[in-house]
C-alpha cells in the first residue's frame, strides 16, 4: 500500500482530464455560499467532487422541474444545524441507515402502516435516529414550491451532502432521480446495519453485501468525525470487551478513564460522548488521527486499525495524514452508497408526506 496515494492521485488526475461531467456545478444547484471546508479542507467555496453519471440518476434531474430544490434544502439545514450542530451527523446517519435497508428509497422515514412495521423500531434505530423533523420541514417547503416532484429519498441524499458541506466537509455532484418506496423492512433494518461492536470481518461483510468495498468502509466510517454516541454502544469496551470482565486493550489509557467517568458500569446507558472528541462538530480527518492514538470511540471505529486487515489499516493511516485524500474518497463513496438499489420506475412514488405512503 506504500504507493496507494501516488496511484490514487494519478487516477484522479486522469479521471478529471477525461471526464466531461466533472465541473464546478450543474444546472439548478448552486454552491456559491462562503462556508469554509472545500475539498482540500481550506476556506472559501466548496467545489463538487465527482461527475459520476449513474444509471437512471442524474445531477441535473430537477434542473427544470424544481431548480430551487437544493437551495431550499440548504436554507432549512443552515437554520437547523446552527441551532443544533448534532443534526448534521444525524442527517448523514439517516441516509446511511436508509440505503443499507432496501436501498436508498426513504423507507427509514415511514411510520407504522397496517401492512408493515416502521424501521424506526429496529434495534439500530430505536431511540437513536434523529432529524426526522428537519426532513419534514424540507419536504413541506418543497411541496409548496414544487408539489409532488422531489422524492423523500432524494431529500435524504441532499440533506446528507448539505450537512457535510455546512460543517466543513467535501462537496460532490449528487446524482438524483430516486423514487420513494411504498413499504419498509423492520427485519432488514435489524439485519443489515452494522452494529457498533462489529469486528473488521463483520464490517467488511456488511459492506460487501451492499456492493461496497473496504475503501468505502473506511471512507464512510469517516462520517464519525461528526456526532455523538450513547454509552450503550461502547460500554462493553470499558468493562467486558471479550467476556472476561476486562476493558478493551486497544483503548488509550487516559481516554479509557475519561469514558468511565461518563459511562458507569451500571446505568447511564443514554449518556453521550463525542465520536470525535477533538472536533465533534467539524467535518475533518481528526477521526482517523484519534484512531491512530487509540481513541476511536466504538469498537467498529478502532478495528479499522486494530483489526490488522491490510487495506483498512493503511487507509486509516493515509487519511490521518492527508485530509484531501479522505475528502475525495468520502465524496466518491457517498455517491456510490447513494446508488444502492434506487427505485427509478413506477414501483416507487414521490411521497407527499415522507412519513407515509400516498
């Protein structure tokens, strides 16, 4: 893997030179605000990465039917995130938990229905997923301007990208045109979302099931540069990691004691700790630097390095060393994840209310 970054840089340059779709924008989707955190992590406008044209999806899908779509999404996000910085991580997580169950179809937003149970009740989601009210607000505003046009699945994808950019992360050209599912899968939600105590082998398996590889695994795990986690998701690391009443030996000692103060052995399951203790509200590469020093919060974070699997280990080191590299990979992996089994035909619909089928 010593030549990984050189190879990646060469391939990226060739892709940029050969692609006619890689540009600084596309019709109807403006990114001309002055927030910091472009692809290289510096200040100024964040220019899109990507230019991938996926089957049935296109960045300019709403350029004629609802050219204001992204501006409306961003206006709601800016207000919501300014009041609660955690919402950026929550909205990213909503998109992830949606795409890993039935594909990116907004099934995660559906409430209970006579013919199916809501995915909100699953073990990974119950009392954990947040941000539904923000999606509701975005949908209501879009329905006023462009009724029955922008799908809830695309709103989730737009909100995830917007949340990333507004907190200092990369921008990417986002293929759009997904339709919404007419059902949810509680069983799929329970079985397809990686648990926080996953081994590296488990993580690779969960991601491969979705058509994602080890590069996508490490890149998308970098979303944990934002947000918080409840004690119940990492308490076993402090007191009984391997069933022998001992802490996880990979935890840095001072960090271990700090976490014990937050999460007592008994009770406190809903107490929270930042996934990235250094900059929990900023999208950057600090998450990988913390893993390098034994300060990954979840087992599924730390095993990217301690799992001794060659490519993930090397990527953690490379991303810790090079934020631009991480940002570019994250953007490409988000595009790839957003193309997991999208509905693009009459099997889906454009919901008027994201919480229920039409």
